[in-house]
């Protein structure tokens, strides 16, 4: 579809909601736009971290209440636009490619203020395979998830659950069968949507799914200490990797510095 872009410096300053930003907002409402994007200047009032993040309108309102000066004005503007019916308002960092990242990449590019309409956990389908591969890509590059080819991703897609927000796949996890046992693996969430219990929701849903399918035991492994605590929060306890199913052991690289966890269903 068409992506309208308004390029107009505000006479009151690039990071204060002046006539140009208000014009862009009116156009966004008139066009029933899904997003209003605002690119911050180098001296921007809002501190944008290294990763895209998502705030609900209520969270943005609380930040506005604690802000001062230009930051308060900008937070109030973001909240006003969301309250007026814009599905999302995004503040982007002043770097090349920020608009492209927000519009055309899976991860997004900046601070999103939006209330979600529908959040759900559902079984993955073959149509989700490309989304799953994109979700896992950064963790595979960091070595926290073992490499997965696109062909393998398509083959194993039905083993996954996905977490969706307004239809967008933002998280995933897999239940892989090994006889009476099953492995919880491939947990991944887009950076913008982390820290809200979505990985936990996926984990609990996988445990329920394992119970419904008649598995007796579950196990999980990770080289990431944060995941160790996560698995323990789901009722897993540390165990020796050698105690895991023989079919799994036969294909695992024991040189990986991972820790194993186990629980009964």
C-alpha cells in the first residue's frame, strides 16, 4: 500500500509537538493510518534504548506524569493521539534506515505507544514458518539457540506455538517429542514485546499441551542463565544432560555449555 510521508520542520523545534506534528497527526487520522511515525532529532527529549520497545497507552500516560519540559509535551502528544483513535504512535531514533526498519522489518525501529486489541497463543502453521525463522534469527546468531535451516523450520513448524498481538507473530516456542518425553525449546520474542510474561504464557501453554498429548516428562536446555531461571519458574529442576532421552542425546553436541532441566507432567 501507499505510505504517506510528511517532511516539515516544526518552528517550535523538532522534538516539541508543533504545527508540523499536529498536521501529520491530522493526516494520520484522516487516512485511518495504522501508525504515526515521528523521527526524533539528535537532541531528542525521549531516551530511546538500543532495542525497539512497546508501551501501552496507560504506561505512556504514567511516563508523561513523571516527565518535565519538552519530554512531558511529547509524551502528552503521544497519549493524545492514541486516545483519539490512532492504533499506534512511534518515536524513531535519528539514524539512517529508521523508517525502513519500522515499516518493513519484523522487529520494528523505535518506541511504539499502542494498546493491543487481541493477544493470543495459538498453534503455528506452515504459513508461520518464515515468521518463526525471523524470530529465531538473532538468538541463533548469538548461539543461544541451535541453528535451524529454513527446510527444518518448515518441517517442524507444527511443533510450535506462537504468541500473536493483533495478528502479528511476536513470540514462539516449541514442544519436540522424544517418546514419552518432550522438549521445550526455541523460545523467542521480538525485543519490542519482551518483559510482559509472553514467554511464560507460551511455556505454560506448552506444559498444558504436553499434558493433553499424554507425555510423562518434560525437559529443556539453555546456555543462557536467564533461561535457567525461567525454566525453574515453570517448575523445572536442574538435571544431568546424560539422563535425557537417548534419541535426543544421540543428536546433541555435548560440548555446548548448556544446563538441562526436567519436570514431570
